[in-house]
C-alpha cells in the first residue's frame, strides 16, 4: 500500500518569536481533495510553505511522499494567489508556464521542443492557449489564475497546492475551475486554501480548519454551523472544552 502523501506530526512554527502554528498533526492520503479554511493570519499559507519546503518547522516532522519536503518538491505543483511582475517586463504567457519546467528539471536549462509542447498542452487543458503570446500582465485575474495553474501542471505533479485560486474569478469561472479540479483529482491529490468553502462543498472530500492549530474533518459535508465554528477553532474551541466531534453536527432546517 502507498503511504500518506502528507504526514505532519507535532509541528510548530514561529515567526520573529510569534507562534504561527502549534502542535499540528495532519495526515493526507492519495487522491484526497482537501479544503483548508480558517481566518486570515491563522497559518494556512504558512502551512503550505512548510509543505513546499520553503520554510522549516521549529519542531516536529513533516514528510511528503515519505520524504523531506525539499526532496519531494519536484512532485508538488503550487499555485500562489498571484504573482506580481514588473509591468515593464514583457514576459509572455508561454514563458510563465515554461518556468514550471525549470522546476521539474531543478534549475535553468534551454527549453526543448518537448518543454514547449508540454507548456502548450497545459495551456490548452486550461483553455488559455490562445493567450500564449500575450503578456501575462495584460490578462484578466481569472485568465492569469488559469495560467498559474498551467505552470503548476506542466511539472506533472502528484500533489497540487492552491492558495485561494478563485479570489479573482467570477462565479461562473469558479464553477468551471472546480469542475476541472475534480477531474484532475482522479489522479492528483489536491489541497485548496479557500474562504469560499460553501462553493467548493460538492467537490471536496475533507476539510481542515487552520487557526494556529489544525482540526481535520474527514468528510465532505460543510454546514453553516461548521463554518461558524471553523473561524473560531481550535483555540476558542479548546479553551471552552468543546469536543472535536462538534464538526460532525449537521444543519437542521
């Protein structure tokens, strides 16, 4: 049997002496579709950066595919909220996606015909191939987001991390994007940081609330009560002695 894709044990992380994450335990299996929710400043993006190996924990362990995060990095695709480029820098959409191939081969190299074919295929998969010669900064927020997803997919990842991927996308675009992620989830493990968990509720398999600590809810049901609790959990929940099973309460009309 294949081991967990993500295995985090007793992880803590501080920044400038201020605790960001504390005593985190989280295990994610292959082909999970996890929504990561919680308040701004609760540690969601920090947790993604730890999984990517961009940050190192103060204590505890983190293994991705059984490896230290930096060793597993070529198997991970990452879609940030946005990338900010100097508007005077005329980088094309195709070149943005080709940057993903640099990561796959760990460093700078001349791009081959295969690299360009893979980049075009990824753009076509996200239905933005027509923009390949346009400047990245000329695109709309939703189009830029699709290009960033193509850049992540060109590495052929086994784990895809997305940080609020639809924050600049209209409602129709969100639905199309989540449909695409659901198809991708047949072969790829997906973790999405989101504030819009209700829109995602028919796609996800599980939820993790991140607010300095992490509470994992191994079910796709998302209720209004759960959202209310999530944005106070786990610090307030633990302080009031509330059991973890409150996550299993369902909304009653």
